[in-house]
């Protein structure tokens, strides 16, 4: 019983803090359900998951996460399931950017379809992520962009307005420009 109570409390806390963070301009809501998942669980083929279909999806997710099949999720099982989802999303993002399918992102693939004002920031970010200096990002290098270190790199790249690899006092104290074109395309790493 303690394990279920702990998991329930953790889920309530996670949901409440993510809602507060989003309301304050923090993390966005979860991404939409991928089309292939909708197609798999959309039994009436109307293109939308009904409450019953969504329950079937959630049950399948729970069963997959419950690795010891005891009917409840431990914190480590939930962490494993979330880690797996994150890995899948990162791999899908990498694959969608790798337009030539060679398993390596070139600088042009990395900045493709981005507004001009983002290209300098993305070029700096690409250079930071290309840790082996081979002018391409492997999936491993791309994955680092989703880590704490990667978030720091993104912040650095955003502040390095001239893309010279250092942040001057002027760059640091300059207010960044507002994003253009609304929410963007969602393809930033």
C-alpha cells in the first residue's frame, strides 16, 4: 500500500508542478500523440482517440512499464518507461532531421527549415554538440542536447549573438529578441 501511495503522491506532485511551470511560461504540455500510435489505438478510425481508446493506450503503457508484472509501478519502473519514451522521441527527432539518412546530422540538416534569426544560434549549438569535431552530429552527440549539459549549451548559444564562441558583456546584458512567427516549428533540438 505504501508503494502505491508513494507513486500516487509522486504523480500528483509531478502533474501539479508541471501545470504550475507551464502556467508560468515553463515547460510546454506533453507533445501530441504520434500518428502511428493514434492509428494503432483508434479502433473506430475517426482520427481521434476516444476516452475508451485512450484508456486502452494508457493500459498498454502501464503494462509495458510494469516490468515485474506485479500490477503496480515502482519509481524505477516509471523512470525506465519515461527514459525509454525520451530516447524514442530523441531518435525520431534525429531521424527527421537526417534527411539524407546517413546516420549523421550535417550542419545544414541541423539548421534546415529554421528562421534566419535562429541560424547563428543553431550554428553555435551545432559546434558545441560536435564534440569530436568531425562536422557531423551522431545520435549520441545529438542526445546530449536533451541533457542538462545540452540545455546549458543551448543557453550559451542563445547568448552568443555573434557566434564567435564567447559571450561578451554586451551580449550577456542584451535582452534577447522575441521569437518570430509564434511557437515555431518545434524542430529545435
